[in-house]
């Protein structure tokens, strides 16, 4: 698989649809590599196992297209949200911001999300922020919806980041400008009605 470079220290393998497998971010640190998600395809698992040196893994959320490869991968450290730990049964649960220095500056942050409980973002060198599927909606009774309260909390967390670029899983355009993503989320938040917990984007169960 082609590894696409965004910066000298940051690259990724693109998501696939068949099999459904999320983008895998690769950050080159001083002690080894940091992976954001591990995907769910044989091809991606083989690419990850072929990386030399120490492997630290950060999981965005518990969905199988993001974590399915975990049992097939050799790794040294694993970080995830508390809800994701219920699915992996291994590693460290991250419930508050963590800052690490490893040749690159890493900031792991819990991301309030309508899409998945226990979402975890990763900001690198105050420039790029991996969000996984965290900024997406969820499906409720066949409709695409955002939870208004979680969306407001999410906007606050994202506004507090320094990164200029947000990396969104599965998106044809993986690297998105921070302002573009935030203005979309803020426009959705404005659609809320005072008495409703959910903001309905569509009545039909169409694809994102
Ligand atoms: Zn997901």
C-alpha cells in the first residue's frame, strides 16, 4: 500500500471500503513510531508489522474498521478512551489530556463525540490533529443525528487545539483545514432546537 506523506514526520495509509478499514496514521518519533488506529485489513496489518522498532498505538474509538487489526499486530504500548478499552482489554485508558515528548510533541485528548463514546484525538506538533470519526454524526432510528450537548463540548475542545489541520478518517480529503471543519460543525450546532437533544441531519439512512 502506498504510504502518503503529509510532513517529514507524519504519513498515513489511506482508508479502504472493501474491506472497510480506516486510515492509519504513522508518526515517526525518537523512540519509535506512533500509530493512530490500526485499520481492519490484512494489507494494513502486514504494513504495520513491517515497520521497524518500537510501536506505540493510539486508538480513535472502538469501531472494528479502526481497531480490528489489533490482535494481528505486535506493539509495545496502547492508548485509548475508557470505552474502547472495554473492547480491546489491553493497554492504558486515557480519560484526560496527556502530553508526551518523543522527538515530536504529542497531545492525546478525549474528544466528546456523537459518533462514538470514548473517542480519543491526537494532536502532533501543535500542527496536525487526528480526529478519527469523532467529528461525524451517528445513526439513531435510521436518521443521521448529532447530540447537541456533545457537539457543543466537541466544538469547545477543537477550538482549544492549536493544530491548523484536522485529519478526518474515511474522508476523500483526509487533511482538512481546521476552520473549514469548525465552521461546518458550528453551522450544524446552529440548527438545534431548544427542546431537542438531537440535531437531525437527514431523515433517511444515507451514507456519510
Ligand atoms: Zn466509527
